[in-house]
C-alpha cells in the first residue's frame, strides 16, 4: 500500500487523476498535495445570513435563501431549451432557471425537498428569478467540513472549469485533503515566537484558512500565515545582510583627500542640502567600518543623487581606489559621463565611458588604463561586467536605476576585485517603505528627501480634450520666452484596438499649430535607429528644436534644464510611477516648470485617482504609496522577476504592521543568536534552509 506524504504528486489525490493533474500543474502551479494545501482562497462568501424572498432587492449581489422546491419543468427546444423551477418560502415564490447541465439537474433535483439556494436575484416583469443558483440539500444535522458559514472562493481558470475544477471543484478537493494533511504539516515557527506574537499553530491556521467557521477564526488564521510569509523573507534578507557585514571585508576609506576637498570647496554647482549631507555622513560611516558597504540611495529626479555618487567616487580615488558607475542605457550612461566631466573639470582625474558602441581601438586603451591604474573613474552600461574589463583596484561601484539590473549582473561587478568593492545603488523611482523593507531588506537605505535650493516645485494641471486649444496657447507662451517643451504619447502609430492619441497624428497636429520656420520639432521613439534617436535628442539638448515629440523613451536619460513644459497625452494610460518619471524631465533649471496631463473624458476610478494624485503632490514617496495600492507590489520596480515577492497571502499595501512586527522579531533574534545555533532557534534554521536550498551558512564570527 502506498504511503502518501505532502510531497506526493497531485495526481494521486482522490478525484484528480493524470488529466486534471496536468491542468492543475500548468494553470495553478499545483504539483503536490502540499501545493494544494497552500492554494488559499482569495475571498469568502458569507453564508451566515439567510434572506427571505420578500426581502430581495434588484441591486443585491449573491444571497442565500432556505426554501422548498415545489415544481420543475423543461421548457423550449434545442438551443432554446432551459430548466425552470419554482422555489418558495413562507414569504413568497422565486423562479430558478438553468441553461446548462439540464439532464444532470433533472435527475439530481428533488421536488418537495428543502434546499439552500445561493445566487444573484434578478427582477423581471415584477418577479424575482435566479439563474444557475448553487443548490445544497438542507441537512440541519450535518456538521462536518464543507457545510460552511464562510464559503471559500478559489482562483481557477477557464480550462480548469471545463474539467469541473471551478471554485466548487477545488473546494471539494480541499475537503478530501485538508483533514488528513493538517496532521502531516510540520510547524515552522518555534514556540517562543508563537507565544510572543500570539499566533495559532500552523495546523489550526491551515484548517481555518480553508474552512473558517466565523470571521474571528479566519482573521486569526490569516494573521498567522501572513506573519510566517513575511517573517521568513525578513529572516533570509537580514541573514544575508549580517553575513555580508561579517564575511565580506571592504576597503577602508580613511582619508578625505584633495579631490574631495577641492570639489567640495570650489566646484559644487549648488550648496549641499541637509539630506545630501546626511547621506554622505552615512556613506562615510559605512566606508570606515572595514566591511563592504551595500547601500540603496533613493531620491526623486533632480534631488542631487549624482553629486552624492560623485563625491563618494572622489573619496574612493583619494584612498587609492578606482570607481565605476553603471547605467542601464547608453543615453543615461552618456548623460552621466557628460555631467561628471563638467563637475570635475580641472581636477587631476582620468574618467572614461565604455558602452557597446565604444570603438575597438578606444576600448583597448580603456582596458589598458584600467589595468595599470591610470583610469580613476569608468562610466558605462552592461559593458562594464564583461570579463575583459579588469580593474587594478576597484573600490566603489555605483549602479543607477538599479532595478533594471539583475542580482547576477551586480555580483559580477563584486568579483572584479580581490576585496569586494563598496556598492552604492541608486534609484529615482521612490520605493514605498514596505516594498523597500521586503525587496531591499538586506541593504541599508538612504533617502534624499529635499530638492536643491532654487528648484521650484513643478505645477501640474489636468486638462480634458476641450482644453487642447488652451494647451497650445500655453506652449506658444513658453516657447516665446525661449523655453522648450516635451510632448509624450503612449503609442507611435494608430491602434485598431485602442482609441488613443498617437505620435504620428500628434506630429501632424503640432506641425499645423507650430509651422516652420518659426518652430522646429524633434521626434524620438523606440523604433528609431540609435544614431537617429541620439541625433534628434542632441538637437533638442542644444536648443536647435523647441518641441520634442516622443514616446516614453525619454522617461529616463534626458537632461535639458531649459525644458519647462511636459505634456503627456492620454495620461490616464500611464502608471503613476511612469507619470512621475516623465514629469521629472522638466524642472531641472531655475525657471518655473509645468506638467500638463491630457486625458479623454471617460476615466476609470483608478485613472481619476492617478491623475488627481499627480495634480495634488510632487512627493515621489506619496505617489509610490498610491501606486503600490493601485498596482500591487509585483509590477513595481520589476519585482515580479525577482522572485522575492512570491507572496500567497500577505499584501504589502495592507499588512504593513505585520511586516514591521515580523522584521523587528527577526532583528531581535539575530541580536541574540546571529547563527541561529541555539536549540530554541534550531527550527528556524532548518525551515530557512528548507525554504532556500543551497543557502550559504558561512560562519559568522
């Protein structure tokens, strides 16, 4: 006889078999009994309340009624055939209608029997009816699992439903599995954590998440399972951070030398803000400890992250090290390079740029200068991680827009030196605190939360199509003042499926409104050859064109201080983070800048919230929090690809308190027991290894 375990293949579960098993694997990633146990309901139907027929209202959603089936009749022919039944309670009658599974229903329904029906009531010609209701024979004596007060609703798919694996079908599988499975489930949290945080056991939690008898039991189960998910994410992240701090020794930057001091005293383009000073102090502290720095630097577009990065690079050079700065695109790398050249003009430093388009001869010279130590700072794209790029003594790596690089790409830069370089990763995409704690919990986080003196907040306006002439007039006024304007479109060409403004039609409108030779227009989009794109961008940068018509290709990487107006067409089609990034292209000079959000008159509730948020605030972190609520964590900062946020139950938008509680708990445990080697934490260590096979447990001294 086969001895089943939680690791048993799902096809061996009663009611599944090979065909359904293949579908469960493909559609829901359910391969084993354990996977099914951890396939949680995403909502619950409250079956605790019963309605009378005379209480029904047309606007009600699903309702539950106890009554008697008094008549059943087959009506119509062929495709128009339907099964109609009369259902009554002491207050009135209701018509029940089915268009599918008619033959099976005729056999299974019993006239005269008492049923619990569940479905949406519809009013037609003065009488209520219910189409395809759920039907359960009433049995007041039945107490076992499945006769529910809170009915679980499971995610399913159209393919699964064809094989009767809709929410009811999955519920039946859970009924057959759960009472056996909970006896096999091993506890993952030790007793001292359960007591400290008032958590129920895993067995109780799994039973009550699938088959709760009341709201209290459900909430207690959800809190326990959410805590566990977030706790083990934090345990892994903070364990990695602890290991890095102790295992990976780093360069010690003791000296604040001439390059740093001369730049600070003579070449700063504007006084450092208090936020920049605070971040530099945090970096100075990190580079003094003898451990490798791993710091995330967050700050809105224009907040002065690049100056902080440069001063950190100067600190590295002053201490006999080389520094490199990696950006995700050639445009952004070139922009950083040009900016750095201007900032360090006159300092005795060598700085070069390396990208895919660097000529072979120049590339060879750069490689030689790197290896012999003549080159102090190298800016580049992914080209920096190629094996042929070798440094003499790499002491600092700066990564811009870090979410566009994978962990392995960053790790390749680590391995460029015998002593791992310090890492400073930067993002202009503000990350909500909960997401930063979860996604970058192994990094120290610095925030630049103020703009340099003289920068004026961008004024944002939302206009409908009726305001287009007003928008054109405003563009003319700004261009007459010598300013420049961006106009961004969601599409390049007309789409049959989407009724949106597109770049080609926009160019026609703009050339009519702003004719040659008085006005000149640059055009940039993602399908242009790189050389053409760069040529058009450079014309705009040099002020040879007044209007840049573009797609979101200019979201990152164009710095034109003279551009004061950003117009975003069909703004409702963009995410909040993207709108904020686009708005950050203006407001880079001393003049007042503006962002105009053009939209259609038909806006969804989410669309209205996005646009009103943009009009109300320039605070990137407030915008990021709203974006997290609207989109969920998976779409922000590329976290879907990271695999870190594989959350089955916890929600970073609503479970911030549980996340903080879990993180604090982990911090306290590591303070007492850094290697989880005491008997009371042995279960945590074993569970962490089980959840992360191959995890490093190098000795922490």
